[in-house]
């Protein structure tokens, strides 16, 4: 009995696309907010080289290590602080 890989792969793709949102090229998804209510945001990869954003990443590493409960990068700060930081980076 042979397994038909194209049908198995197409089924896996359908399941993955249903469960995950599309991430545009050049961005990474991050989760920000209070412990009970985190929201997903797309961050340009260029932010990763900014020292202020790297500070947030270090705090995320200290708090979560490599175990992020949301399945993506979780940043431990409020949405207001995240918005003010990203608005500075956009300038």
C-alpha cells in the first residue's frame, strides 16, 4: 500500500493555513499586552537591530527564555509602551 504524498502535503498545508495567520515578508509576529489579554502585532525586521527594541527582546528572554506560551515571540510590556516605542522607531 503506497502513501500518496501530494495529498498528504496539501492536507497539511490547509491545516497550517487555517491555524496560522500569514506573516508578510520582512516582518515577524510578536505578542504584546497584559498577561490575560495579549494581541498579535507585525514588527518589521529592521526593528531588531535597534538598541531600544533589543532591550525589549532581552527582557523577553529573561522572563520567558525560549518558551513562549503564545507560540510566538512574547514581549513583556504594555501595549501603550509598545506603541510609544514603535512610534519612536518609525520616525
